[in-house]
C-alpha cells in the first residue's frame, strides 16, 4: 500500500469505488449529529471537493448553528457575512458557508430583505449595520438597471439609469465608510445578450456596450476613493464560461444571477475572507520535474528537459512566468525536488530557456528527503507557519503525502497536462490580498538578507556578541497616512508576534489615525545586512480611569516574524513606557489574547515589568490584561540603536 | 432515466440532509423539518440533469407537497 492510500480525510487519495466521497463523509457526520463537534476536520474534508459537493456541503453546513461551533472550537476564526442586493439571493448563503468552511473559517450569515440594499446601506440604523459584519456583500445584477428603464427603451434611458445608480452606489459606499464596519463588496454589473440583442442596430448596441462598460469602470474605481470598498470584477469570471443568469429562475424566482455565477462569486469571497481573517498564504513551494519543466532532470539531463520551444516546453515556460509574476508581488518562492542538488542549481544558473532563476527563490531544496520534511524545515528556516504554504506538484503521491502529513498546507494538484498548470495554480486565489505594498515587492530580498544574517550568526560564540555586531537600528514613529496599507497588512499577515490578533482593514487604521485618543506607532528596523522596512506596529489608546487618572492601553503590538527576538520589541516597549510616563500616564496596560499561533508572546508583558491584573481588569473576555505602574522602566537593550519620533 | 418517488425521497435525504419518507409526501412543504423554498431551485436543476427532461418551473414552484413536486417532475 502506498502512503497516499492511508490518508484519513482526503477523499481524492482514497482510491477505489468503495471509498466514501467528501460529501458522503459529511452526510455521515450530519447523521451522527457531529457537524459542529468535528468542524475543524471539515476544512480538510473539503480540500478536494468538486463544485457540486461544495455546494451540497454548504447546504448541510448552513444548517449548523455557528454559535455551537464557536463554543466547541473557540480557535476557529469566525466571520460575519451580511448579504444584501437586488434579486433573490438565498442560494448564495450555502455557497458562502461552503467556501468559508473550505478555508477553515466559520461563516455567520445574515441575508437582508429582498431588494433591500438601498435601505440596508443608506440607513446607519438598519439591521445590516447592526450586524457589524466583517464582509458586507451587496450583489448587483442587470435588473438593478433594466427594472427602471421604460418600455420601449432607448440607449439614452439606460444611460440615465446608470448615472443615477452610480451616484447612488457612491453615496452608499460613503455611508458605509462612516457608519459601517469591515469591508463592503460591490461587483461589476453583467450585461446579458438578452438586453443588447433587443437593439437591432449595431450602432446603438455599440453605444450601450460602451456606456455599460464606462459605468462598470467607474464602479471599479470607487474602490480607490473608499478604502473599505472592494469591487469584484465579474467579467473574468464570466469569460471563463459562467452564464450570467438562467431564464426561468430569472423570471419566476427573481434570481437574476445564475447559481453557477453565485457559486463563483462565493469562491472569490472565500479568498477575500481568507485574507480578512489573516489566512493569506505567503509562500509557494513548487516541484521541478514536470512542474516547472517537462521531463526528469535525472534521466533526461539538462539538455533534455523542456522549458521552451517544444509544444510542452512552451506550456512549462508560461507556468514559470506566472510563478515569477507571483514572486514579484511578495509571494515567497521555494523549490522542493527529489533530485541531486548540483544539477538543479546548474539548470537555474545556466539553462538558456529558464525564466525562473536561483535568485527568484528563497530556498531550493533538491535532495532525496521526503517532501513534507523538507517543507517543514523550510518553514522553520523562514520562521513561517507551515499553514502559510502552498505546495504545487504534478505527482499525486507527493500531493497526497503533503496533504496527509501537513494538512494545513494548501495543495495544488497539477497533472500531466502542463497547459492546465496556470489555471490550477491560480484557481484558488491563495495569495489574494487587499493591497500589495512596497514591502511586498522587496520581500524576497529581505529573506535573502535573513539567510546571510543566519550565516553571520553561526560565526559568533554568543548571541549577545552577534546582536552587538548586527548593528540594529530601529525607528519608532507616529504613523503616516502613506503607511496605512502596510500597517493594516501587518495586522492581517502577522500571526506569531501579534499580541491580540485584531485584524484591521486599511479603513480601520485610518479611523485610528483620526481618533485623538488613539496612538498608532510604526517600527522600522535595519541592520548591517539591510533594511527590514516597516516591520512592526504598536496600537494604543488613551483613556481616563474611573479614579480620574490617565492611562494608556496597548491594544496590540505587532512585529514581523523576520525581526523579532533581537531586542527590538523590548527597546520599543521601553520607549512607549517612557513616552506614556512623560505624558503624565498613571499606568500602561498591555493586553494579550491567545490564539493557536501567538504562544511565543504569551509572557511578553510580564517579562517586561508588567503585572497581571486582578478581576475586573480592563480587558475583553478571553484576553489577559497586564499593568505597568511606570515606577521602574526596564532599560532598553544596549545593542539596539533606537530613534523616536512619537 | 425515469424518476421514482423513492428516488426523489432518497435525493432529498442524501443531498439536502432532510429526513423524509413516503409517509410525508402529502404533507405541506413548510411542515417538513429543514425545508426551505430555496431547495426547489436546486431540485429543478438536479432533477433535470438526472432525467434529461425539462421541468415546467412555474408549476414546480407552485407545488405544495412532495407528491405534487413528483407529479410535476414526471409529467
């Protein structure tokens, strides 16, 4: 029996007609009344589920009480999704529940009244705003426009309605920005042929097409003006062959968007939800033979592999270009291959057809160790959680092995048709994020510097000598508007040195900047090997204690995994304590909310002179509070050169 | 493929996680635990794919019981 046949929950590995499908296992859990109890397993169960199974799974899971899941599994990240829009949108709910479950998230959903989006979004007192959703989905369909054109109609009529609707949507986005919470999602409005073809002359049809697209372009640009807004472009989804609507559901059930389109929409929302919940993947680990190039290097030799020129070579070349494209935006690339190391490096250095080169990768592990062990070592050396990896391989054996040994890893199952590699890799928006920042584009270089630091470290007898020689320079400063996307991103991407794991969207950070009681500090660090950029943030809030004294709450403290454990955190905390004391604070409170991944900072505050608060401490349930009375502030480590601009 | 009443019940039980039997076919749909009118849209697509025949959606949506659904679906 091969390793892949033992996979406990991965249906695709099970082989044989008797093995129950993911969905059958889910039904068995439901019949046993265990869906809530075993919710954390469902993510892995659904990893390989097809479209139909995912929808069916969503229908079952939509019947589970999210509160029961949360009670049993407090660590499962839960997101509230409010759905509003124009037509009948009930079929979207199970699709969303299924997609979120697939990403290990728990969806609480709230469906607004039929055609209620204007009321829901324009009234800050509406039930929609009361829900405080993380994601508010406002679905726009062609009938938003065509319900309001007269019979018979002309292109000018559509133009007028489009202008009115765009104005309305802009106002709604404005109201959401001031009254709402989280992220608002609009979508481009599809233009079905059943409308264009009603015009019999080509000139009018062309004009309608132009006006419609201009309206959609304005809609897409709204996101530039409203940081809380995301506009999903449905054109690429429909271009992949997804029908806009089904005539009978459209006519009889006012379901103006097809179930297939809603399912794809839900998939895109799943990717967005993953990013909002801080579960965006960070590193892509790719196989080499028959993944990046055609053929087997060990058998065919460097001159025998296909990366360009031949039919299959062109397809592998195209895949390499896409991998490089992802890398250019901050996705860390690594190679995992069962090969001898030297021939592999030679191909990356010397093969004329290769698009990807050695310096595109943070690590190339070409050896004969099992891939899951290589991947785990890679995660350790990059100081990343294994769950932030995506693994792509054409071998079902290797994919099954990773899925079984490291179920947190996202697995992309490629096959023997390289022309499909690109679509398979991009299908799941693994690396989707709200904004790509300047930091992202430099990430590979930063990690390369990190590996030089490690070599440098190895040359010292003690860590203290090493730290002194590292020449660490830190700048602690009040946040600037241009740094908002990066600060929001830090709250979303950082899992280990993240004291309360409160994920913030750019709009939330902006709101903090404008709040006179809030303190938002950024941490830049650099050392002899290079600049680490904006690598951390401290979020605080001033408040008056009942007794009248002024105190500072540190609501969160974040540091990128690249730079912690070098004294930077201690130096910054000391500076903040001194700053608070100078401003007349009676005390500073630190808060720690445990998650599955931030155990490393559990004792951060007590180690730095804070004492645990008694009952009635100013903290939320599930969060521990610590108090520093500012009498004695620990000196900053002397190897850190700190500049302040608070 | 011809659709039997048992096939319909099995589909509802297996795919929607309902618990319906021959005894409940005449019950009003809204008295069936777990029933949602949204199931009808899914059911039409699923039955049409299975049987390869088109179902009259307007009548299907008006059906008040599983027996009536079966009747419209097999007409």
